[in-house]
C-alpha cells in the first residue's frame, strides 16, 4: 500500500480566472508535498490543478466521465475512462484521502456531499457554505489544510 497522500481537487469545468489560478496553486503545493492529485480529468479547475501539479513535478490521476481517454486534459498522467458520467464523482471522492473544493458548480456540490457522506475531509475555497466543510481563504491554506487532514 502506498504511503503517498491522494488529494482530490474539484471545481467547475470552466471556472473563473480566479478559480483556475487558485486551483493551479493548490495543485502545485500538493505536488511539492508529494501528494497525488486526483480529479475528474477535464478542463477548468481540474485542468488548472493538474497543470500546477505537473509544473511542480507531481503526478495526476483523472477519472473521466466518458469512455475516451483522449478527453483528458493534457496534464493528466493517468486517465481512467469510467463511462459513468457525473457518477464518476463518487470515484474521485473514494480515491482521495481529502477533497479540496474550489468554486461552486453543482458537480462540485455533489463531490462535497459524497466526500462528507464518506467521512472524507473537505476543504473549501470560495465554494458552497456547508456544515462540515473546512473553509479557507487562500490556495496556500487550502493545500496545507487538505494535506494535514488527509494525513490523519
């Protein structure tokens, strides 16, 4: 069994400039700490987080909603085509030791709910205000808290 922490990053498939920049910083910091970045493998916040991780020499795993590995963003190292649509969000959550939610589309909401239901720690940056989500004010704090909670 690997001792490497696995941290998921969830957020809108498009995302604002600020959300994408925050995700890139979170991905970078997770990679610098040696964590595997897990995500839904597509664009927006997911792509930005993967990009940050890759820029820092980290590894990324994308659990794709469709059946084609080629749909993954260019920063995904291992693309897993699930064919499950949004139901793949459950796999993203289950593969992670903690979840960082950035922004707030409905897919992000589902990942937050699934993580909380599974007893996984959730760190939120500019996302849904839900009981159980550890709210933070910066990408740096999001990565640090997620790593701390994932290690418990």
